[in-house]
C-alpha cells in the first residue's frame, strides 16, 4: 500500500487549487478512512476515501479508494477506479500507471455484469431506465455493464405510462444477470377507463339528487319568508306612524299620505315574498319526503320510479295547486 505522504504529494488539480477548506476536509476524511481501514472496518472506510477524492481529487487517494473497494468486494468499483488512476497517471507520466494497470487487469476476470434488455417494441417517447436511481444511457440498453455484486434496483418510467420496477441479485465473481424491461402499461387518465375511452359514470342516486334540490329550495323558502316578515313589520310600523297624521275620516297630511302609501307598498311586497317563501318550503318538504329509494331485486338495484311534484297556479282561478307525475 502506498504511503500517506505519497498520496498527498501529487500535484493539486486545477479544480482543488485555491480551495483550502476543501483540501483540509479532504485530508481529515483521508485520515479517518485510514483509521477505519486499520481497524478492519472496510465498508465504513471506502465512503470516506471517496468523499476525500471528490473534495480534492488526488491520484494517490484514488489508488487507496480502489484498494478499499477491492477489499470490500466491490470488484467493479475497484476495477473502474484502477482504470481511472491508470489513465491519470499515464497522462502525467507517473510511474503509478503500471501499478494501476496491473491491478485492473487482475480484477477483470472477476467482474460481474448486468444486461438490461429494452426491446425496440416497448420503447416509447420519454422512456427512462434507471439502475439504483441513476439513469442509464440508451446506448447501454442491451449492453453488458460491469457492476458490483449484490442487490440492485431497476426501474423504467415514461410519460403517460405506469412505472415498472424490480430488484435483481448480481452474483459475485464473474456472475452475470439479464433484466428484461416489459412494455409499460398506459396510465389511465382521470375521467377515463382502462381502455382509454370515457369511463362509465356510476348511476346517480335520484333520491340523493332530489334531497339536495329540497335543501336548496328550502333555503330559498326561508329567505323568502324572512324577507316577507321584514317588510310586513315595516309596513305595520309605517301605518302606525301615519295614525297621528290622519283623522277619523282618513284625511291625512302630506306626510301621513306618504307613510300610508309606503305601508301599502311594503305590505304588497311582504305578501308576495312570504307567499313565495311558503310555497318554496312546501315544495322542499315534498321533495325531501318523496325522494325515491333504490329497489333491490336479487343482487341488482333497480332504478326507482320517478315521481315529480311541483306547485303551479291553479287553472280554475286564484291559488296554487300541487301536481304529481309518474
């Protein structure tokens, strides 16, 4: 294993230069990873090496990271890190290029692979395939991809389609697994059935509809009676005020005539609105108490016979009459 001094002696990359805080944290994480590795806590050490390299990408740290991956059984990650270290060292003319190349070559026969098959027949616009939450480029669909052994989560999703997902277990040491992505089902649109056409609406309960209408009509009736009562009281008040301005023969002052005229107008409004309100309340009561209920025949519900009630002016003269139709 290379020494810490060697790891930290490589030239700083352009990305890390000038960022003293990142370099400081990178060194701290490297030291912690070394301590964990010394205690045999390999799985805890590797993420710290990885974060140290991300903050301050030094060649020596990358080699340490690759060795940690190898010890942790992450063969594909180790192989990829050694290959990356070889490329960096070769461009720099660094002698560690040969060491990284040899280690990568030794790991290659042990690599496990996964193949994610996405047939042309199921490819729809916007289709995206993900492995462990990361999108897979379409150029890799159907191609062998080196992967660490263990359980991996595969997903497929597309606009207007139901998402699909599965978990696969990739065996260790030269294992291979193939995943076939199925055709994604069409996602039903709100208000439509599974076939893509309009969904059949459930039969509305006529009783419920009639009771709702009864409540609405009853509300109008209450308003009508309330308004009629207000104008009735106001008419009585105006008439009472006019008595002191009129004699027994109904001769009134100008103010008295004005009050009595106002009283008559208010009384007329009170009569009409109260009558309408009472009629509305009566109609609401009829609607409520005659709301039909579904009749059950065997295991099926038969729509109830429709009955209509309404108030209308009587054909024979003054007044109102109630009609009932089936």
